[in-house]
């Protein structure tokens, strides 16, 4: 079957590799002219881990990951640990896969390598999908440069502002949930050795929390800090914000939270 996928993000790449392994003829069209990734982490628990295992990527993912031994839930002022979730060997025994945390760029490059090792020409860059049309003998994908490609199946993996979704259900606007997440990464060399050693941590307080986890061989600390706010902003991985706002949002919180915000790159503050 000839399968056309719109979008070479984590979803489009994973799906391409799985379908190629099943023997399908696949093309994945990506509007960007190069495959880059935002400077942020991702946590891979067992569901995603089993998919990566099926692609033969389990060892490579593990090599580029940090495997936390536990996840600590702490209060925002005193830092008291109120709950611990066992990860590490326990998660591996229970779920047959490790719980690991790695940089998004590492995950994406492993997926790109996997897809290209199955078929070098699968990923088509600089190809912006504009819509599609179905017919009794298949479907046609339309591109913004006016070109078309015919296939048997079309799959939209073009993200939260999917053009294909719009073509199917009509123009639609995401509804703001009232929550926005601050994000940042910190070079581990800037943090004390004992900082959050070997674990993932959540600091929890009224209307907001901060999750911190290590990436790679404990080389970077990644934080994600969701806050309730009436000020929505465009959904984006790349829009920079003023560092002072997250600093104010978490004023008075535990010293580890202050340290993470203080040591984050002030010119690379994302929400
Ligand atoms: C702060 C934050 C933290 C998160 N943490 C985790 C986590 O720890 N673990 C986890 O499992 N998930 C996490 N998620 C969710 C996860 O990151 C996303 O669900 C996932 O990245 C979505 O991947 P995707 O491939 O569907 O979409 P995207 O990554 O958005 O990829 C879509 C691709 O399609 C391309 N595209 C868009 N439009 C077109 C078009 N018209 N034509 C061609 N190409 C197009 C884009 O350029 C892009 O490459 C997190 C999300 C956020 C916001």
C-alpha cells in the first residue's frame, strides 16, 4: 500500500518506521527544509518504550538517556517529600521497559536514522501539505507549491495546528486550558553535585508546579513548570519570553526551584 504522511515530528517518523517495517511504501512530507528539534527534554515511559523497542531502538535510546531511580513529589515551600514513585529497576521489572528521560533532538535523530535505514528517500523536506482529496481509487495530497502526490492512504501527523485536520473537520481554534508551561534547560556543570541526584522531582504548590528531570548522561537538567494563567499566548515551542515572569511566578518557592530558574539561560526562556 502507498501511504502518505504529513509531518515528520515524533509521530510521523515513528509511524513511518513502523509502516516501512510492515512492508508498505511510505512517504513522509515535512514542511521545514531541515529536521531540527527544540532544546527540551522528553520522558519516555513504558508505552512509548515498547514502540521504540519494536523499532529496534531500545538500546540506542537507553544510551542517550537518563534513567531516574525514583520520582519525588515535594511541597513547594519546605520541599518535604510527600510521595515517591519507584522507577529504575522497578519500572523495568514491572513494565518490561525502562523509564527514561532524554533530549528531544536525540530521540528525533534516532527516529530519522531508523526511517532512513529502512528507505533513504522516505522523508521529503520542504514539502508543505495544503490539503487532500479522496476518490474511489485512493487519495491525493496537495502541496502549497501546487504539486500533488497520489496514494492509497493519507495520514495527518502535522501537529496541533494540523492542516489535514482542518480539511476534515473545518477551521477550528484550540480552546485555551488556562495553563501554560515554562520550560528551560540547565547545564549540569552549573549545578551542585548533590542537586536532585538520580531522581525526577515535582515541586507542587497552589495553581502551579515544577517538574525537573535529567537528560542524557545527567548532562542537562530540564524543567517544565505549568502555571494557571489568564494570559494565553500562541501555542509555540520557540517563542521566547521575559525571564522575570517565571521568576515572579515562583517567588518564595523552595531553593531548588529558585536555583533552576536562576541558572536557566535568561535569553532562552520558553512558554
Ligand atoms: C511542554 C511539553 C512537554 C511535553 N513532555 C512530554 C513528555 O515528557 N513525554 C511525552 O510523551 N510527550 C510530551 N509532550 C507531548 C509531545 O511532545 C507531543 O505530543 C509530541 O511532540 C507531538 O508530536 P507530533 O509529531 O504529533 O507533532 P509535532 O512535534 O508538532 O510535529 C508535527 C510536524 O509536522 C510538521 N508540519 C506541520 N504542518 C505541516 C504541513 N502543513 N505540511 C507538512 N508538515 C507539517 C511540523 O513542522 C512538524 O515537524 C510534551 C508537550 C509539551 C508541550
